[in-house]
C-alpha cells in the first residue's frame, strides 16, 4: 500500500475532519471502517506536515485526528500503539493529542477521564462525564451516555424533561452500553422482539469485541487461516442483525488479510489454505475468501486507496486445479 494517497492539504482540510469520518453515537457504522480511515488520514496529513506544509489549519487537523485515534481506541476498546499504527513515536503523538485537547473543553474533559483524572473523582462510578444523547430512540424516552470515574461507559434513561436515571452497571466499550440501553428501551416499550434482538446482540458483541481489540495487531498467536475459520464459525452462530454485521466485518477483514498474504507470498489462496487443515481445499472456499476480501475493501478501506486494493485483489489467484499425474 502506498505511504500516502497524494491528496493535497486543501483536500484534507475539506474532506478529512473527524466530524465527517466518525459516528460515535451510532455503532451501526463499522468500527473497522472508522479506525482504518482515521489512521490513513492521519498518516497522510502527518506526511504533509513533515513535508513542509504544516500550516496552522493543517496542524490543527493533524492534532484533531491524533486525538480521535486515542478516543476511538477507548470507545471501541482496541489496542492502539501510535508508533505501530501511525509511524509517529508515542511521546510526539501524545503531544499532538494534548495540543488538541487544550483547544476543546469537552475533549480535554474526556481525555482526562480516560487518563490522569485530574478533574474526575478517580475510581468513582458515580462521577460521570456526559457524552451525549442517543439520537435514534423513541421521542418519549431519552437515553444519555457517559463515562464514569472507573473509565467504563454508562447509560441513563428517562422521560424527556425528567432527571435521567443512571444504570448501575459499567461497560467496557460504548457499543456494549448502547446495546444494553437499547434492551432497556425495548423493555420499557414492551417490545419483546427488540428486547430479544438486543439481548442476543449483547452476547454476540462480546465475541466481536475480542476481535476488535486486536484490529491493529501485526503478530498473531494462531495461524491466520485458523483465525479466519474461528471467525467464520462465530458468524454462522450469530442470530442478531447487529452481531451478524459485526462478525461479518471481522470475517471479511481476516479474508482480506489472507488475500494480501497470498499476494505477498505469490501463492494462490488455495495454497494458503493447504498450509492448514482448517478448511477444505476447493474452488468455492478460495473464491469465498476472495469475495469476502473484496467486500472488506468496499466497506472498510479508505475510499482513497480502494482502487489500489482492488488491483491487488485482481492479481490474487483463488485456485489452480490440480492435474492428475
């Protein structure tokens, strides 16, 4: 993949603001797409700044993108090493983050809640920084989200105009709190169908959450094809729409990584499968991996580099039939 996309500073100032790229309060937007695009845009803007185009506006954009990479990592609970993901050493990256936070009271408060907690009652589950209201719920009931002194996500429900009642449980990531809040909302509305859907999604999100944590990992404890088989099995067991969507993205990402690996090693996808006994070696299995890889590129890769990734996949051969001797 190219080091940069070749876009100008003016283009990024118009098209790469965090507000355009991120959807914090709606977990339906794929986590992988937001993380991938945000990291790619930061690297592009950083390269422009390093290349002598560090205008005040572009510097502010770079700092904002850095802050939101940290925020997104806490929001979705994935492991994030600035140097590993962006190429910028950790102390310098954190300088960018702090410079951004100094310009925004809300962002400084959130950063403090997740780090030093100078303004929070450290460790106090009852001291909560407000994140915002759920924009998609029934107009008669409001759902409010926050982060508490234990650095867990919380939600509160209530009728409009009334004091919100905070749920006593904390959640490790925003999506978990969102799903729990939606389940409570369904219970209040006596909607058994939605209640079952969101309770099921909560369980299935726990599977996806483990994969999200490793999104930017480069080393793996298990062979890639084995991880793909595990994710595919979990996907087949998902019953909720939310769970299926999350696990489909995870499975597609692993398929994309498999296709990349096949390209780099100048192998067919089937040859890569043959290195493991996890899947049957046939045209259908190999083509499915390539199709999933294309789906991942179409939905979760920065549009700026999709043409390059499509060309890569065009060059990947799925399967070459074996001839009998």
